[in-house]
């Protein structure tokens, strides 16, 4: 291999020669006892290097906008409801059970941990530390780790739509998440993951609400089934922000007795059943503080649901079968058995029923939350006024 060598020119050798001469002269002067004086040299003036411009701070990249199918981690206080009402008695059941020690006495974890894990796409609780809280996800574990979700566990998650300004609108899970918010150990800063249904953040506010109504992702009906505007929707979750729809609670207690939610359940399915039941079950004729009377209302409602033909249009163009009608009331079991037989089991028993939990919790409330709708009568103008 041949290595090429760059030739050195005369200019490259001049500095070496000059240094040699200077060194000899200095040596001679020192040998003769003299003092060596260097000839003054005038350096060419050099311009000062320009100061570097201050570095501009880097602009942080915006996080990617959530897209349909994404799992979004949020806190409960970030969510905007898309319905003005909930069934208080359904939430009272959850709060009564969450505050009870019956589950632990039966060798199980408290239901609030199973419910949180299921809602978070993680199936159910696997371990729970003493004094664990759902607001502290490090105090308990779930059977399905984060990142290992299945189609089945994702299907159980609640849903959200991203609106203008990336505001998060909850479209399913108002009862579950309100229960998490209201229970001790929960609260507005409790984290939960939601499945994104759609990102509509590019729309104007008007176009957004038009789309939400067209896709039936918002319910603009009050507790008496009267229409409301989007401006009348609650701004946050919480019992005090909702109105109580008793028919929504009634439908909840008919679950697995008169209907079963289908896998592809429509948004606001229980409200649709409730709308239909208003003309068939008059709740004003029942005492909803009495277990026996409440059970009679539930039986009347669930029997009507099962007895109606499957192709009956219930509400919003959906049929009874599409909304999960059970062809056999109480799954073919007697009133003393099945899900109906469990509902009223007293709270003094080892495994109280859903209705018993709800009525017991409601009976111990110091003040009923929520605000009743006020009907304002138009004032009569005085003479001379218009």
C-alpha cells in the first residue's frame, strides 16, 4: 500500500528557520553576560468575535390529539357530562356497598376495587392493601396489567368524545364515575382511563353539538323527559350537579330480570327503556321508601319489558330486542329466586340485595343531594308594562 505525503513548501519551513536563528542569538547573549532584548513586534489588530445570539427556548411539542380507540388517562374533574340526570338510587346502591364491609366479610375485595379495575380496562381486583383507596392506584392491583388489555376488557370501559378545545365529554359511565367521585377514598382527582369514541376537536361549538345529537352521543332530556338545551347540561360530575331520574333507577334494578344490556349496547340505553316505562308504570302510585312497594314497581316494569314483543319500538327507533329484552322474565325463575329474589335481601344479611343497599344508604343521608327542577311561572305584567 502506498501512502501519499503532502510536500512542505517554503512558507511552511520559514517559521522553523526563524526560531532557530533566534535561539542561537539568545544563547550567545547569555554566554557573553549580556541581556537579550527581543525586538518589538506590532501585532495586526484583530476584530473582536461577534457575541453569539442568545439561544431561543425550544417550543415544547404539543401532545398528540387522542384518536378513536385510544385509551385516555384522565381525572374525574376533567370530564363534562352529556346528560342532565342520573338515577340516584343506582348510585346509592354503589355507595352503600362501597362503604360496607360485607364483601370483605365474605372473603372478597370490596366491590369498589373490582368496579374500578373493570372500568379501567383491567378486569377485576387482584390484590388490595390495607387502607387502599381507588384514588391511589398503587394501593391495589388488577388482574389485567396496563398494556395487556383484551377486546373484552376494553369493551367494559367507559367512553369519551374529545370536543372543541380538547374538552372531554363523557358519553357513557356517568353513574360509575359519579360513584367513584362520591365514595370515600375517591374524589375528583381520582384517575381512570376512558376509551375515545371520536375526536371532534376540529369542529366549531355549533357543529360539535349538531354532530353529538346526530350520533346520539348526548341526551337533552330532564328527569321528567322534557327537552333541555346543551347550556343546561352539568359542567362537572357529582350528585349535586345532576337531577334525579327515578325511571332511570327503576330500569337499573330490572337488569337481568326484564332486560340484559347487549354487547353493542346503545348509548343511554336505560334512559330509552325509562322513556317507554313512563306510560306503563306510574311511580307516583308506589312508595319508593318501602322495600316491598319498590319491589312491586320493579316487578311491574320488568314484566312489561319481557312481555312486549321483541320488534316493539321502544325509543329513538330502537326495538325491545335491540335494547336487550329478556324473553323470559327473571330468566325463567320464580319471584323468590333469580335476580329478582336477591334484590330486597336485607342489609342485615351476609349478602344484601342491591335495592336494600340503596334504600339503607338513602335513609341515612342527612340531606338529599341534587337540585329539584324549578318551574318558573310567567309573571303578569303590571299596567303600563310590556
